[in-house]
C-alpha cells in the first residue's frame, strides 16, 4: 500500500494566496496583478506555489487605501518602495501619510474646482465648452491651447 505524503507545512509567518485573499478581502487575481506590478512580493515553494509573508497584508491595506483615495498604482508603488520590507511601524506610516498629503490636497483642489466649473456649464444645459455662448463664445479659448482650459487650476 502506497503511503500518502503529508501536506507541506508552512512557517507561521507565511500564508498561501488563498489565505491572503480571504484575510485582505482582495481577489486572488488582484493579488497576482499586484505582484505582477511589483506592489507585493511572494516566494515560491518547491511545487511552485506562491507564499506570502504575513506583513504583505499591511501593504495590501495601504494599496487599497491609496486606490480608494484615487491614487494611481504607479504613485502607490513609488511610495511603497520607501517602506521597510518587514512590518510597517508608526514612523514609516507617518512618513507615507505625509508624502501622500500634498498629492491628496492637490486632488481635492482640482475636484472642488471641477465641481464648481460643472455647475456653470450644467446651468445652460449644453455641456460644451466649444460651443457654449455663456462660457466660451466663438470658441475664444481655442487660443489657450487644447483641452479643458477652464478646468486647469493653474490658469
């Protein structure tokens, strides 16, 4: 009678992709995507199965928080690269938070400006900056360059 092999035992600090998906609330495919983008890392077993350190759960939480705030994955990756590979302590989190603050403040200003500009355009109902006689008569903004000139905060 052939002897059945025992399942591979994981070190306490390593989790399977299914464990990480359950604990983080992120789909396995999303974890694979994050890994392909260099946002998280795993190691491989002798059977080529992914194994994650428990600390990856914190990184996933940070990624999800950044995405919820509208930050790009490239921006998030840039800042995750500055974090230690082990546990993220309060000091590291504070540094990350401060690095994100100015970008988020700029986004807030842009969103408020966009909201306020849309109010003007929605008032006439045409939603066209090229043809609207109230906001852009005779397309005078064409000389300002391409794109939505009135929505640019720097002008």
